[in-house]
């Protein structure tokens, strides 16, 4: 059966017992949102991946393709989000081939929550699942323990409170596609500016009925590096050398070479005659 392998748990305990640091997983302090509009659904995410207090990746991709019409945004442990969505993508494709019909978003949600509940939260994937199917546009969220939610707009991640404040304030019934895209981008930017774990750019994916999903990579780039007013590159020789002394790494020691021949006599090996 496909799934996760926790053999490294014993390895990590062994490393800890010998005084070595335990390897750390790359975790995303993230802002992800989703919003429904008339005829489709939009999901968006920031692009900063953090490893503790360090920014591990400034432009990582947190929007994952599950099927041509179903995408999800991931928060939590980056590796878990990546491999859970890959597993669901292959499982859903086999399910579609077996049933002979297009996969539904609720089917993907059921497979995900059963898989995550089995691991009791130790697989750190927090997902917003969205897509269109014969029932129309659908939007769900799922936590690492397997609990799910459904709504017209959702947010997850460390910057979810800032994003939800924007969604609660500006969401309305019967949004157009452009209004939904602008609202999701503004919600992600709220997480970027107000959450240290979120940052860099805004990625977005739009799914419409009877149309292929469209991924907008770096839909907004609010953190572009500006040109410095002054150049801090100094020409060679700007700083004067006052004193120079070279220390040899290895001192040369003279030595003599002798040649010696050693002859050893012992019992001969017995062989069959």
C-alpha cells in the first residue's frame, strides 16, 4: 500500500542518543486563501518557505495540481504537502479510470481526510482544496488531523487571521472573476505584510466551469528589490595595505633516504603432491 514511511523515526532517536542534532523538516509559515465566484473558484498563496527563523526559499510554489480541474493550496510542512498532493493526484487518476468519469472535488476531499486522519496529525499538511466538477465550483479546507470545512471563502496558515480580516470585510455574493482574483490577492498581501512567516509574491489559480484551470505564477510581486541609491562596490586598492607577512603552512625539514631489503624465511606452504 502506498503511504508514508516512518523508519527514520528510529534513526532520529539514534542520532539524538549520540549527541547529534535531529534533522529538521522545512515548514512553511504560510498564508493561503480560497474564494468562490459565479462560475468558478480561486485559490491563492504566498511564496515564502521558512525553516525556523530562516527563509529557506523566497519563491516556492504552494499551489499543487491534483487533476486538470482540481487544485489545492498547501500550508504546514512543505514536504508533507508536496507528497500528499502527489499521492492524491495518482489515486484520483486511478479512481477516474476505474469509474470512467471525471473526478469530483468531494472525492478528493474524502481521500485526503481519511489519509490524514490515519496519521493523527503527524503528517503536517493543511490544505485548501478547490475545483469544478459536474456539481459546480467547490471549495473545502482540511486540517492535518482530518477535520474539514466548507465555505464561500476560506483561509489557512500562520497569516490566516490577516487574510480572513480582508475576506470578511470585502467578500460579497455574486462576485465576478476579476473581483474574486483581486480579493484573494489582497488577502494574501495582508498576510505578507502582517505575518513574518509569509512573504515574497502572490501565486493564484483560477478554475472555471467547462474551462481548464489557469495558474498565475507570481500574479503579484509586492516585494521586488529596488535599485540602491548608491553603489557599495569599491575598486581594488581602495584600502591601503600597511603590513604584509607570509607564514608558511608547513616548514621544510631536510631528511635522508635509506634503502633497506628485508628477507623473511619461514615454513613453506604444504601442497598436495
